[in-house]
C-alpha cells in the first residue's frame, strides 16, 4: 500500500506541470521553420522589387519608343499620323508620370506589407524563444525535485 501510494504521488508530481525535453526540441524546430520563412519572405521581397524595377524600365523604354515614333511621323495608336506637338508631349509626360507614381506606390505598399510579415515572423520567433527558455528553466528546476522523489520512492520500496 505504501509503495503504491508513493508511486502514485511520484507519478503525479512528475506528470503534473513538468516540461518535456521533447517540447524544447519542438520549439527549436518551430524556430528553424520561422527562420526559413523569414529567408523566403526576404527572397520574395527581392523578386517583387526586381519585378517592379523591370516594369519601370519597360515603361521608360515604351515612352522613349513612343516619342521617337511620333517624332518620325509614324502612325499613332488610333491609326492616324500623330504629330510631335506640345499637347502630345504634355499628355504623354503626364501619363508616364502617373504610371511611375502608381509603380512607386505599389512598391511602397509591397515593402510595408513585407516588413509587417517579417515583423510578425520575428515576434513569433521571440515568443518561441521565450517559451523555450521557460521550458528549459522548468526542466532545470524540476530535476532536483524529481531526483529527490525518486530517492524517497526507492527507500520506501526498499523498506527504509
């Protein structure tokens, strides 16, 4: 009876709130996954920025080509000859500037969203780091108690 009671108390003490070394490993794996997600986000942001830069370069080339075509007297978008008049230049410049502003605004929105995603990943990593530290401390604090209970349990079973 005494041995059964001791075993029950020992099991309750050890199973109650004690941390598991496997939980520490799980947190480490989750943090590694977050690090991988941060790297992927940084790569995605770089690709997105290069895409917007390519769009701006294509817009520059198209504007230059339009000006050259109109200056050479080639046919305009509506199929009629277009003269390089001041009105045409002003209209084309406004359209070009509007499109460049839209690309710049898109880039700012993308950068802000990417920064927010990276901040969220960093916050999750920080929370996991704190949880891991707490688990390690819990394991360190519980170990002497576990050893002492095991000693007591062994003496009770042996009849000391």
